[in-house]
C-alpha cells in the first residue's frame, strides 16, 4: 500500500520535473530544455506597439531542435504592418545532468524584439545570439534555475549574462508557475528585470503573462514596463 503511494508520488514529481525541464524559454531567456525527436512547439507572442512574434520549433534529433521565428510590428492597430526578416534558432543539449551536475546546452537565437530598419536594419532589443546555459533544480523541489551567458553583437563583441527561474505555485502546482528573470547582465543600458505567470491549461497549451523591464526608465531606444501575452502549443508528429 505505502509502496504504491510512494511510487505514484515519485512518478508525479518526475512528470512535473520533465515538463519544466522541457520548457524551451523562461520569459526572454533560454533554458537547457529540448524538444523530443518528432515534437514541435509553436507560439504567438503579443507585445508592445501592436507587435506579434511567431515562433516554430522542431525536434530533429533527441538532443537538438531547430526553429524559425518572425516578427510583425504594428500588426494590431491602424499603422502599416512591418515584417521583419525571419530569424533562425538552434539548441543542442550537451549534457543531460544528474544529481550532482546541472544540464548544459549551447545554442543560437537570432530573434530580437522591435525591428527597426532605421536602427542599423536590426532589432532595438537584440536576440540572444550565441549562448551557453546550465540549469537544474536547486534548493527545494520544483525550483528550476537556469544560468547562462551570451554574445549577440559580433561587430562589437561582448559577453552578457542571464538568469531565470520558474517554480510551481503552492496552491496549484500543475497549473500555475511563477517566473522571474534578470537579463543582459553586464550591459546595464539594456539590463531588464522581468516577471511572469505561466498558466498550463493542458499538457499541450501554455499561456504566459509577462511584465518586462519592471524598473526601467523611459529612453529613446527602450520600451520599459511592457506587458506581454504569449500562447504556446506543443505536439508530436
């Protein structure tokens, strides 16, 4: 009797841990999560200036996935919609992790935010570019933390950092998750503190509510205190 209860509990914890481990992004920054072979993930992100970002990722190997994303600025509203150049992404999980060591992944993501042809024909907020990330559950059950570094400007090389965390809500561990992130560490003009809430409707559908750059100040090239809504769907071929 007690063995069955213990086994059921372990299975439940394992399922929750796998679900979190397979999360590809926490807010703006990547995790070590990967898509299973033959799986896909599609998301629609609605953010400032009536913009919509669509992302489509495919699991091509057990340890690797590739994706494509594109941004439509002023898609919602009465301005002329502007379509950014599609950006590619790829992530390879180098190490699965164990009880002693975190998992590791390396990747590239060229998708930024707020594309501007007059801004060096680039995004005002650059994508992650080339990155390395490590992640694991720490301190107590359910708290998953990812720590990484990235380089997104090859004309003026510089290494930045990021850290993100996700934890299930104590009142609904399978449905609500709290998220936090500090992004662009080491590049203060564009450093952002972000918070969010993830609602898991089903095993395939997630809805994220985000607050970006919570303590940011108004500037010509920044968009502080931005509210973001994102819907994600995952499946298998």
